[in-house]
């Protein structure tokens, strides 16, 4: 929110009545508002959550992240945040938090198989745009002794059983398997 500043209000009372002073300050007012806007943008660009496109671009350069052509500002923020928050130690709780940041609360399944030294992650179809970000994050955060089994969580019988056969005939096999279906 840009701060509103009325320059005339800063004048001493005896100068406020002079037309020359009022006109001079009226012409300076837009420049001051523009300056306040730029100052506010600079302050916001110091923080990933509040940064505009220009600010996120600086974070991406710093973290060596390439933005995709169809990325929204929110997707770019998530990508920067996931790289920025690569914190140690790596625990299952931290991994859940990172996956939730990238995919949403119900946008993934995580299973840690301790005896097999394996981590299984399934990204839901509604979060498949973030699949590459999840893969990059897991490659950087998982310890070397754990193998990764990462894939999309395709539609299965449990997902499709809520639909009638007539409703399902509107879709191809590829759509039934690979796309988020609208509620019947």
C-alpha cells in the first residue's frame, strides 16, 4: 500500500495560505508519490513472499533458477522458497512441510521405507505442474543413502468408482489416467 503524503500539511500555518507555495508543492506531490512507490517496492523485494516479478527475478538469479515460460508469480515464488528453505537436518516432518509447500496439503503422498532405505513420493495430478520442482527439491534434500521412487499419482479405480460408466465414456483412456477429472 502506497503511503499518501500531503506536502502542504508539512508547511507551517503561516505559509499554507500562500498560493505560490501550494502550487509548488502540488507539482512536487506526484514525484514524491512515485518515489514512495519505488521505495515500497524495494522494501518488498527484500522478502520472497512479498516480492514482485522484478524481485523474484533477482532471487532466481541468485539461486540459479530458470523460470519457465508459463510460470505465474506464485509458482516462481514457490520454486524460490523451496530452494531457499533447503534446511538441514532432514526429517520426515521437514520433508512433509516442503512437499506441502510445493503441492498443497493433499497434493502428494509420502512413504518412508526405513528397512529398504527408500522414499516413495507420489505427486497428485492436480499438482503435476510442480513435479519438476518436487524432483529438484528431493534430489537436493534427500540423503545419499536413500533411494527415491518419485512419480505422479495417476487416477486409479478408487478415484474413478464415483463416476458412472456413461460419465466415463466422455474421456479417453489417457484422460482417465492422466488428468484431474471434474466431479460428476
